C-alpha cells in the first residue's frame, strides 16, 4: 500500500464543542444543495461543503456507495485530491476490521473506531493500524451507515488525524441528524440513475426498430420520435421521392391526417370515459393508409397513465413502410422485422438494397457513399446477423 509519513506527534488540538443543527444558517445552504442535486457528483460536492462547514477540523471523508466493498474502490467517493488506485483499495479492504463488526451490528446508524476496536493497545499492534492508520495519518473515525432490508448499503466515513481532537457528542448528534438527508437523497439519485439508464436503453432499442415511433402531446408538440419516424413523416408529407432528397428531421412536421385522427380519437376517448367513469377504457385505435402510397401505413392510439377525465392523452403512432417488407406471409414479415431491428438505420438501407440485387457500386451511388464504406457496412451486417454471404442476407429479407 502507498505509505504516507506519519505526522509528528503533537498535542491533540482540542475541538470546540459546538451545537450546530441542520437548520443553522451556516449549514442550511449545503443541505439545500444536497436536496436539489441532479446527480451523484453534485451531491458529493454539496456533502463535502457540509463537512467543511460542520467539521472544519478533519482529515478526510469517504462515501462508500457499496458498503460491503464487493469491488473495493469502484463505488467510492474520496475527499483526497487524487483517487487511490484499485490495488490500494483492495489491500485496504482486506485489513479493515469494520466489515466484520458491522456484520454483527445490523442496523447501526453511527459507529466510531473505538466501537470497532475498543482496545487501543490491541489496535496499535494490528496491521490495520500500521498499514492504514499510520500510512494515511489518522486515528479517529465516525461511520454513518445506511441500511436496506438488513443489508448495509452505503457508509459515510469521517476521519480525524493524530493531532486532531476526538469527535464531540454534539458532532455525533449532528451526523445522526444528517442520516435521513443522506439516506433520502442517495435513494433518490439511485432511482433517478436507474430511470435514466432504462430510458436510454429503451430509446436505443426504439431507434433500431424498422418502423417509425412517434409520441405527440395534447398541444401537438413532439415528445419523441425515432429516426424512422422522421423519415416516414417526410414521406407522408412530401411523398416518397421528395422525402429521399431531404433530411427528415430538418423538415419534420406532424402529418395533418395524424392530427385529424388524434382529434377524433380524443372525442371517442372522452365520450367513453364520461359514459362509464369507473369502467376500464377500451383501447381506441385507428389505422391510416396514405392515399397515394398505400404501402405507407400508420397505427394510431392514445397513451395516458392518469385519470382519463383529468389528463389529456398523448398520440402514439407506429408507422411502417410496407414496401420495405416484401413478404406477403405473416411469418416472413415477422422474420424480416426481427432481422432489420438488429441493424442500424444506415445498415438497414444497405441491407435492403442488397436484397433488391444491387451491387456494391450501385448501392454506393444510390446512397452517396464510398464503395469501401458500403463494403464495411455489409461486413458489419454479416457479423450482427451471424451470416457470411449476400445470398443468406437476401433469403432472410424475402
């Protein structure tokens, strides 16, 4: 482990007994910053502000988000300017007696080093003392622990150096007062992170679908559209030939037939809700077919999570270009949809032209790409679909 020279022995500085509370004017802004933090780095910054204001004399602070340190250092925020490496944290985790002590004290909120190793003589003889405390330069510690279903979840550790006085009863009381703030906000941020990851993963999946997905609110404003939706809306509005010449996102407009159908669906929705307020709503759907290009189709429905009489449902549209799927039989259509959903939009364009019998040079000219780019994309398609020839790709898409 990294060795840090022990500080020269000096009389311990007396820590003045202070009776700060969370509503103290000095601490209140830091608590507000913790409550409104949008992510973990912002929260950790606000927490360090709190520690500096409430505990001006301290050695270091660490927030262990994985209290059992299954992967030491991986979910750890440390107040030191430079974060120690993984090997340092692993060696430290093997030496600390804290894990074993917490296993026998489930649910404890606040503990100190004297609780873990009450015999100071025994502590000074341990490897933990020589390789951690002396190496890092501290010999006093408080741990504020968060639990969930009997398992320790997170720990905030606050330390004092050899020449700094012990933690006072008032300081321990302040940390206990901080406990619900720490618990509430770490849970909030964890849930937010899970939602962001889920939303990002879902959006990535939707972006790969070979059909347009469109969500519009009651003010006729776009909430979400994947790549295919922008292209399909351009085809609905301008015609397929003109749409191929423009960027669908740049010229995006919700097709007027969609908005007209949305108004009709809303009328049916409220009629049904008023007729039987307590009954579950029967889903209302509408299929639209483009008058000039019948292979352009859209399935429209309403999306609402709240009270059907109080909320204003969103318009949910699924658009598909049936000409892309040249399979009359339903099983073949499903197979084509599955195959195309594994490719990016650019790969999808290339794959469909391969299916139509175009050479690499012809595909490059049609899509304004280099022949080398087309070859690379075809190889990527083969890898994703686990095939090795154009003939197999053609058979999957017919």
